[in-house]
């Protein structure tokens, strides 16, 4: 059976599910959108779990890689800062938390460019249209010209957890259950780890 993927931002995917889109599984960072799906009866605790962890990464454009070495350089060296839309995109909420932790949110806010997804944030920095941005570690493999400058400390933001939820209204519940089981397996954990994620399940085998 072929699997069709939709890589839109978490908030937009949630809205699609709420509006009746035939989506079988929701896998996204943060708790906000999963909780909305739980509250709306689209999934339940038996069919959802915390699957993966991640890290928040500061990336900088190729032109700024020698000027911006970390968060301490952002105020002086950044003309444009890209983050996800905090109200819709989980990576944007984590970014806002981290910038607030370092006391940078108010000073950088006038220089913000907001992306509708983490991929759009990456594209802004990769293309040089933004000097710096904050993305997930698992997305750094897609960088072409931008470089990694720093990893946000774990205490600078809420834990980054990607939750998996199977939709109760799936038209193919057996295939969905099999796929969900696979995603929680050691084989899948190894694949996720190779792509920059932190597997949270199958601890007895890892």
C-alpha cells in the first residue's frame, strides 16, 4: 500500500483534519495541536503517543557564518531573523521561548520574518533572505548553503516532543495500526536517529 505524505505546518494539518480531510495519521511536534485533536474526538490516548524528541538549532546564512557564531551575536549582527509563526508552527513557539530565554525577543522582533513551516524558515536562511533562523535538528540535513551556528540549550525552551496520533475515523484501520506499530519499533527508531531525531520508544532495544 502506498503512503501519501503531507508536510504542511502542524496547525494547517490539524485544521485539515478538523474540516474532514481523509488523513489517517498525525505526526507533529508540540502538544497544542495534538491536544486539540484529542479534545475534538479525532483520536484518543490509546491511539497516540510521544514518539520522538528533537533539538532547536540556530542556523545562519553563508554570508553571516563568520559574524554569527551563537545567540550572543544575534543582536549586533542580524538584520533579518526567520522563525516559524509562533501561533501556528511549533518550531516558532520553541524559537520564541528560546529568544525570550536569552533576552532577545523584544529586540529582534522588528527584524522577524515568519515562515509558515520549518522548511520555509530554512529556505529563507539558505537563500540568504534572512541572516539567521531557528529550525529543528532533523531539518539541518536539508541545508545547502546555510550553516549550523549553535544548539539551543534544553532549558531555553519546552521539551521538543513529536507526538504520533492515529485518527479514529480512518478508512483503513488495520493498515494504519500496522504502520503505527512499525513507527514504534526498533527498526524505525534506528532510521529516525539517523535523520536527527531522538527516538523515545523501544528503550529496551536501544
